């Protein structure tokens, strides 16, 4: 069996910054690191909406990234 060690999560907000003269949309990302990996996706989305409401730019997307080291369990 495999175990997950050192689990981490982060929330990424994609915000609209401006449109170029050629009509291309420019986006930037706002990252919230050290998110509790135990948060459900619903909780993470709600947090993203709350933080997004504090942004001066429009939030176009909210995503979550999880990472962990996979280790074979002994025994």
C-alpha cells in the first residue's frame, strides 16, 4: 500500500488585468500557499471566492493544486 507524506495544497486565482491594443486579454495569478490539505474542495472554493472578493481585478478562475510525496508503506 502507498502512503502520502508531506501533503501540501495551494489555491490559485486567475485575475484579469487588462486587454492589449491587439485585443488579447492579459491575466495574472494570485497564489495562496500553505492551504490546509484537509480542506474540502467546497471549502477551498468558498475561500477562493472570499479572497477573490478582495481583489481589485475580476477573478476569472479559481483552481487548487495538491502535491504529496508517495511512499511505499512498510509491512
